[in-house]
C-alpha cells in the first residue's frame, strides 16, 4: 500500500483535539505536524496537549510558516475560529504551502454569499497551487444543508424546505456551550450577542445559501433573526454544566430563505441544556412530500469529527479549487484504511 496520508492539525482546541485523537486511531493516517497559538499548547508535545498519556514526537508550533518549510503534508485539518475574514490568512498559508485543507470554519462551508471576494481569492489561490479547500462539519456542512439537499433527490418539485435541529447542549464541548451563552443572564446574553463577544450558532445563512444554490433558486433575501435565549425554568445540573434558574440555558436561532416573497427555506436551530427531545428533522413540501427524522439527533462533536475525517479522501481526490459539500461526491463513512479511498494523482 502507498504511504500513509500525512496530516497537519491546525488548531488543537476542543474540536481539534477530538479530531486529532480520531486521526491517531485511524488506519492510513499519520500526524506530521500541529499548529496552535494558545499559550497552554504551543511548544508542547502533541501527546501532552491531547492528554493521551505518552509523547507523540510532534511539537505543537505557533509558527505555521516554519512548519510548512520543513514538513510535507497531504492535508491540513483546520479548526480555529468561525469567521472567514479571521481564518483567511491561515488558510492562505496552507494553500501556498501546497497542502489541501478541510476546515471546521463555519463561514467557509459556503462562503460565496457573505464573502464572494474572499471565496474567489481562495479558489484562485487553491487552483494556482493545485490543492483543494473545503469547509465542512456537522452543522453547517451536513445536517442542515448536505442532508436536505440529498433528500430532494427523488422530488419532481420542491416548494419549501424546513430543517429543525433540536439538541441538548449540555452534552457538547465547553467552548460550544459558551458560544451559545450558557450560564449568562438574559441581559448579558443580549449584550454579548450584540457586541459579538459570543457568536451564537454560526452557519444558518451558509446552509440556506448552499441549499438554494443546489436547487438553482435565486433568493431575494436570506433573513437571520436575532438568536433568542432559552431561559432555565429550574436549576439544571449535568456532568458538564450547571445552569441556575433564570440563567440562559442555550438558544433558538431561526433563518429564512425568501423567494418570490415566500419563506421557501426555513432553518430552526434549538440548542439548550436539558432539552427533552433531541432530533434532526427535514420536511420537504413538494412532489412527493418528504419527511425524515433522526430520532435522538446526531451528536454534534462526534458528527463533526466524522464529517471532517470522512471528507479527507474526497478533498484529496477533488480537482483543485474551493469546493463545498454539495460539489463533492456523496458523503460517506471511511471505516477502512484511509488509503483505499484515495486516488493519488500523478505528480
Ligand atoms: N462546522 C461545524 O459543524 C463545526 C463543529 C464544531 C466546531 N466548529 C468550529 O470550529 C472552530 C474550533 O472549535 P473549538 O471548539 O475547537 O474552539 P477552541 O476550543 O477555541 O479551539 C480553537 C483553537 O485554535 C486556536 N487558534 C485560534 N486562532 C488561531 C490561529 N490563528 N492559529 C493557530 N491556532 C489558533 C485557539 O487558541 P486560543 O484559545 O489561544 O485562541 C484554540 O486553541 C470554532 O470556530 C467552532 O465554531 C464548527
């Protein structure tokens, strides 16, 4: 068999660490470098950062240029922050070093609507350097865009699409709980959202734009309503979280895609501690009508790790440029040695 797929981890925070641990377990992948600027990570052995009980011989560096000048890799798994303007310079460095990128950056999942110029720059840069760049993850990246797009496959007509994600946030990583305002007072929540000190859920706009693009719908507008806090009616204590009565337990975010003055795409994202019924549902009004519900929902962190890892061969196999999940072959798991899924191009 060919050499293992060489992976550089760019961002080994909460989700990057979960991804890293899965990469270490996965046949056919090897970690050849790690980047993170956090003071408690840079300069340490990756094994120490991941708390896996042994050194891995890979030092986490805060200097990606120095790393890229020494180490060759097939793909960067990028997991730092959510906004494209912030991550653009990081992605550009990877691309200029001739390395493919799969990133959890929400705005990269479908950047053409909010950031068409940056999207074009990434696309041109990636083509110039012969690599592929993808923004992926569970949401955006799968549950509220790729999955509903796929479910329209047997429809002769599509009138409206509604996707609902109901998720118990207390099962998720701590940075996630913080970004949806867990434990804040309602006033703090409002202020921190307005001041952009917490992001809430990022990605509904990208998901709507991706669905519309797949269906060839020209939307008049994508309207994202301000996130509403969900307030704890009694104290919530779980292994990960304590939320006092009256504090914010999470949020509800809704966005609409509007065509011919009608809401043709509605995404509803509800995530708070102690949410009773978790599920992911897609409802398509069309010919035929389609209703699909994943009882219990998909665990966001497990799903993110999987969607990112499963995207690796599709990204390496793809033509150079910026791609989105809707441009790649059908998403699928990679339960076997990663090398069997890859068609190495002649170089
Ligand atoms: N699409 C999806 O479905 C999906 C799913 C999960 C997560 N995400 C997104 O993925 C991102 C990472 O999530 P997380 O929970 O792992 O966040 P996190 O715990 O804050 O980890 C991010 C790590 O990246 C580091 N970092 C920040 N800027 C950097 C830079 N310029 N160069 C190198 N390292 C940098 C951070 O260091 P500091 O702490 O010092 O800043 C931190 O160690 C977030 O934006 C999250 O919203 C998306």
